C-alpha cells in the first residue's frame, strides 16, 4: 500500500503538474473512492444475501442494500424494495482493493475478456468496469456453491479530475488498462 501511495504522490503528481497547468496544489486530481455494486432484476432474499456476502468477502467491509427510488410497473418493482447491494471504499480500503485489482484480477481479465469498460461523455470523474463473472476473485471461487448465481459486478473508480484528459492521464500513469 505504501509504495502505491508513494508512487502516486511522488511520480504521478509530478507528471500531472508538468503536463497540465494548475494554480493551486489542491487542484491536482486524486482518487476519491471505489464503488462496488451488484444489481438484481428480481430481488429474492437468497440472491440478495449471496450478493451481500460476496461484497464482504471481496472487500472485507460491510456492504449495504440499495432500495429502489421509484415504482417500475414493467419490471414489477415496488418503491422501497431492495434491488441490489453496494459498498463504497474510501481512503486506505480503496488502495488495498485497487492493489488487488492490479495484481490478481486484471491479469485474469486480459486473457478471458470478461470485463467491459464504460466511460460516458458526461462523466469526467469516473470510469466503470463491469465484470461478467465475479468468480474471478479467489475468495468467491473458493466458495463456488454459494456464489454461482451472483450477477455482474460493477466497479466504479471515482477521481477529482476536471477533464477527460486528466482522467485518462491518471489511469494511464498508474498502469490501469482502459
């Protein structure tokens, strides 16, 4: 963890200052948080519990249920019913999880092509990855009988960047595949 922080604060910030013009040190973009999310079409108790446990195994933090904000007649979802689970990783937890992504998950993804990267034109602060099979994580693979029915995992990396050029520069400098 410390070497990743040292690399970001010494090398990446130096490159950002030399590449882009900043009037204040606080304007230099940095990582804010990582959001892990499971979304379900039909919310059954069994699937929600397995999703909550999967997020806790992967991140070693307690996850929360997400509830629907609106009524959706076509999907037969009531307002306030649970539709998924998510967890927000900040500070040192996001560094540990990012290190896990770089060292153990991304090498497996490159060969199996089981991830989709999304970056909308409106969003200049985040990049989202969707893992088709969350069983790439060894914690979930060891307990296959419990987690064989979990849906796609959405991973969103949020920064404080002001433009898309800064966002792509940060992710290229920390060896993140886009």
